[in-house]
């Protein structure tokens, strides 16, 4: 395939950025989207030009590092991560617009790379349980109802890629935060810090500059792990309960 790529280029966080156009030929439909960018970068390096910076790590849809706006959609036209998007989703002659995540809380560092440290700070604020260290406890020492366990496992699949934020018109991280709060809130081990967790995480979320949720649903539509929208209801329920308890 021959493609026209319009890519956001920005030398650093302080500099202004702009869209640059590149032509690329010989793209196989079996390539992943990131492999296509690898081919582009090989061409740029051969010409003595600066390659396009973008994030990636496992390239297996697990780590959450990759994340691009592709033709205005977070991760592109399929419900998957950017690394698992393949070029068979495009056709010969297509023009593809590639941008970094769009969110004030995810500042651009270079080209398509953004700083998602805000997610780390939200987790540091409360996305954990406090336990004594030592050997692993007996698996059946704390019984967990099957439905609660399955719910916790399902929402724990969130990989923190940031697609929910990039897709949200308000730049809200409520789906990410709701997944973490629901995951821990469904388990007995998460109960002691349940109130303080949600209050501290929401406060950090707002401090980082994320927007508020208005239940549009773009977040769950873009989520490669298909985290359901009702985790935000759980987030709001727990927050209101914590406030009633005096937190």
C-alpha cells in the first residue's frame, strides 16, 4: 500500500508543534500500525532526518504504553491498542492523520510522546491496599463471592493507556479511576481504605487538570479493554458514601 501520513511533530515540550506530511510506500496489510511507523522512521533516518518519536513497549496490547490519535480516534478504527491495530484496517491511497493524546493533563514531550505521569500520581494517591509484607497468604483464607471476584478481575484489565482521556470531550479520567476503585472496592482487602481511597484519588484527578465526567460514553467506546461505563457510577457512589462518612 501507498499511504499519506500527516503526523504531529514537536521537538520538545516547550516548542510549538505542527503537522508534517510524509509519503510511505510498500506497506503490507500484515504490518501493525507501529511497524508501519518503524518503516517510516527507517526511511527518515536514511535521509538524515529526525525519526518520529512515539511510545511503545510490549507491542502485545498489555502494557498500555502505545497510544495515538489516528484519524481523530483513540487507537484508531478498531477496538484495540495501537500496537495491535494492523494495516489491513486501511486501504491503498489512504491519508492517515496521526496525533498524540489530546488532553491538558497529558502534555506532549516530543512528537507523539506524552507524559502520562498524572495517572501514576492518581494511583499513588489511593490506588492500593495497605498490607503487611511477608509470604503469600493462603488463597482461601479470605472467601470472595464469585460475582465480586469476576467483577474485580474484569475491571482490573485496565492497562492505563489513556485512550479514555483522549476520547473524552472533557478530558476526564473517570473511567480509568472508576476501574481502579471498582477493582479494589469489590474485594475484602480493599474495604479498610475504601473511603479515603476514592476521596484522595478524585482530589488528585482534579488537581492534575482532568475534566469532569458528563456520561457521554466516548471513553468506554475507545477503551481497548472494554471497561464498562458503570464503573463511573461505582466511583460516584463510593465518593458520595465517603462524604457521608465524614471524609
